[in-house]
C-alpha cells in the first residue's frame, strides 16, 4: 500500500481529504458508503494512531447523538446517517 510508505505530510493530506469528505455526509451503505468506509479503513491500517484519531471520534459522536432513548422507542427503521457512521466505525475498528 502506498500510504504506508509515503511521507507523513502526504498521509496527513490524504486523511484530511477523506475526513472532510465523510464528515457530515450521508452515503447509502451498499456501494458508496462501503467504498468510503474502505478508504477510512485503509488510512487507519497504514497509520493506526493518526487514522483512528481522525475517524472514530466523529463517527462515535454522531452515533451517540442519534441513539437517544426516544429514537430507539419511536423508530422502526434505522436512520441512514446512523447506518453510514456505524459502517465507518465498524470498518476502522478491525
């Protein structure tokens, strides 16, 4: 993988680009969401200390905000934003 052998500045730029792409975005989890989560996973595997720091806090915060007691009681269908962020969190926590 190129990211494991590149300079730190190039890696940081790649993380920043992917992080800004997935942050605040809701992608369906079948194709586009799977590709975005795979990009996050690749960045985390290349340099876990920086990759986890970039993706886990945001995904965890969104999941925590969306999983309120009222939502769990009232919703029968899982929200797309929740599914997308759970997918990212699952991929980066291999």
